[in-house]
C-alpha cells in the first residue's frame, strides 16, 4: 500500500519509479525463463508427426471446401440464376 502511495507522491523521483519498473521487468523475465525451463519440449519426431498431421488436415479441408464450392456454384447458377 505504501508503494502505491509513494509512487504517486511528488517527492518520489523519476529514477526511483524507473528502478521499480526495471526491477519488475527483470523479475518477469527471470520468472518467464524459469517457467520455460519446466516445459517438456517435443522431440524432432513429434514435431515432424505434428506437421504432417496439420498438412494432411489442411489438404482434406481444402479439398472439401473446393468440392463444396463447385457444387454450390452449379446450384446457384442453375436454380437461382436460371442459366
């Protein structure tokens, strides 16, 4: 509570406020780095397998959308436009 009041108080110098911000930033970076060390990173095989799964899923969805577009193009041109 005293920190919040002193930060707004005109007697607090800009350098003191800047020091607190810097300390907060360094703490954030240190804590983030510690959390990243806890992460179980995937191996090369897992990355390759995940990439293949995503590419196959994209191909399947792309083919579905393309075929759906062809069907609806004909439906719209025959039924709604009367061509």
